[in-house]
């Protein structure tokens, strides 16, 4: 985790300027002439890491929903199903990482 390039969280939506904020500054801002654009981070690699994380968010949400569904009290999960779920979650999580997985 110490090699992460994306902006640390928590990230929150800011209604005042229609953008995504983090403790260290804005991540995503809306400009009525230019549309949405990635901001903050000092490097292109940081902006790319933020973009990958944003792009992977829908898949990561689906993985979390699957975990929640399978983690209900009294829910029984066989070892084969558990392994399949872990592999699916791993593959989804990889979408948020650059090649090499050092984010």
C-alpha cells in the first residue's frame, strides 16, 4: 500500500462545485465549458491511478454487493463457491491497478 499513486481517501462528492474531493484537494472537477476533468495529484501517474480507480468503481461495487449477499447471517457457502468468489473479486480488483499492481 505504501506505493499507492492514487489520491488517499476518503473521497466525497462536493455539491458546491460539482466535484470529487479528498482531504488533500479536489480529484475531479466540473467546468461548464470543459466538462469533467481530473485534478489534484502532482503527477500524470497519479491522475492515471485516480482514473483507473474511478473506472473500476462499478465493478468493485458489484463485487462488494456479492460479498454482502454471501455474508448474510446463516448463509452457507461451499469451498468451491468461496474460491470462485475470491477469484472473481481478485479479477475485478485488478482492473483498478496498473500493470504490475503497484498502486
